[in-house]
C-alpha cells in the first residue's frame, strides 16, 4: 500500500477491534518506517493495537520505494481476516 494510506489503514483496523487510535499512535509512527526493509526478517516495525482481539501490525518499506508492506498478527477470525483483505485491496 502507499505510504500515504498507513494512518487510514491503522485507523480502520483499530475500529474493527475497538481500539481508540489517536494522535499518540500517529506520533509513534514518525520516522519509524525510515529504516525498515520488507526483504529482511528483522527489518519490520511492529506496532501493537490493544483491542479485542489484541493485534500486532508489522510494517516495512519496499526497498527503493514508497510502497509499504503490512502484516497483521493475532487471533483473527475469518470475518476479521476478510475485512483486512478487503481493506488492503482498497488501499
């Protein structure tokens, strides 16, 4: 997804799990993706979203570009998984 859509992506995921995403969450992202690398196992930025269920969103920049890869981990049921997939398709 485009780097411009990261905040919208996190806000929407947060709404699905009842987490109140706010300005402090956005501040935590400032500069966090600069040194990430989606081709490196340890090159991802992990961010917890403490809702129901609690999730960890991992983000990393594609090498040499502005495209951001995202992974969402946690106890994700089929309905939530479908929502995430649709969201990624839209963004």
